[in-house]
C-alpha cells in the first residue's frame, strides 16, 4: 500500500488516463485512475473508473495498447456523467503523472471544458515524472558514450568524432545487452533482441507499423497501408486514392515527402493492376 512520504504544502493528485487515441482535443478518455495524497494524511485516496467515450470510437492502435474494447465501456458512464465526481476528487490539488504535461493533463482539461468545468492550472503545480527521468538520465550521444563505453567524446559535435562514438556505442550495447530480454510498456517480452545481427537490430529499432519516415502512412492490423492523417485517417489508402483522384493529385502536388509520393503512386499502380475492371 502506498504511503505518503512527500513533504506536501498542498494536496497532490497523481493520475493516468487511457483514451480512444492520442489527439488530446478530438479523442476521449475511456479509463482514468487517480491517487490523491492529502496534507497530514498518511494513506492516500484512490479513484478509478471506466468511461464510455460516446460517439468517439476506440482506435485499433489505442486498443492494442490498453486492451479496453467498446464492449467493456458500453454500459459505463460518460465523462459528463462522472465529471462532478472527478472534479470534487481533484479539488484544488496539484497534479502529477508520467508524460502528463503533454497528454494526460491537456486531455483532462478538454474533457472538463466540454462539461462546463475550467481546470485552471494557474494556481496548481504540475509534476511530470517523465521529465525528471529524461533530465536526470540524458539521452544524448555523449551520455550514451559514457554509459556504454565509459569514455568522454573528444571534439563532440565534430561529425567524424560523433560517428566514431556512435559505432563504439553500438558495439558496447551489443556486449551489454547480449542475453537481456526486452519488455515493453504493455508487458510483452522480446527474447534477447540486441545481438550482433543488423537485421535483428533494424527490426528492434523500427516500428513495423510505420510505412514512411514522416508517419503519414502506416500498416493496420491486417497489413494494409492506411492513412495516418487528414479526412481519410484510418482508411485503406489504395482504395481511397483510386476512388478519389482529386485527393491523389492533391498529395502529389503538396509538400509531402518524396517517399510518401513514391508510395502513393505505387499503391495506385498496384491496385489498378490487381483490379483492371474496377
């Protein structure tokens, strides 16, 4: 059981949300959990609930992360129905979470705003635990060189010095993680993914769902390329591009990457060859 070990001048609520997607304005909360540490009280208070997102569907990507299906929240209260209870629980407390400044807090503010509650941060402190982690454990090449090679880069930011350090860092990582399994944030384990094999390293470091580096296109669970932006987000790209030639030409003439344009052209060509009578 958690104990209050904080030197508090004001109550603080740690919270985390799961949602229909990552858009803090358009998506909706489907689960929220809060732990409130109260000044002078040893045991914190907790509140957790599933929420019905209403007309906003749970995206396949979100479901793959949190496992909350539409059926699980079909009979749960909407945020509007739970808003007063959540508002009263938070009160005037400070707020804390992991990546909360960029995601959880903005989404919670949007949900409250739709219900007529203004979650004002002017008189609240916010603590994003992820920021502490990133600041105290720097993710720079110099930090990696020190960690894996126990050396200091001479002439840092000189291109040759940096690339030499990068080579040595990878060599150090291969040695350090030779027999170490990797567990992701969702509890899935990959047995010893860091080994002296470039194909394995490439597979581990690249998102298999990503089609292009700008992430305008991606694969769905069926291995189909879908749009990751715009009015056709989540839709089969090839089918849309063939049906909506105006959209196809718009992509080719706008500031999309050369890679996206190349993929788009190939999708249309392959689809038309496979469906000559469509």
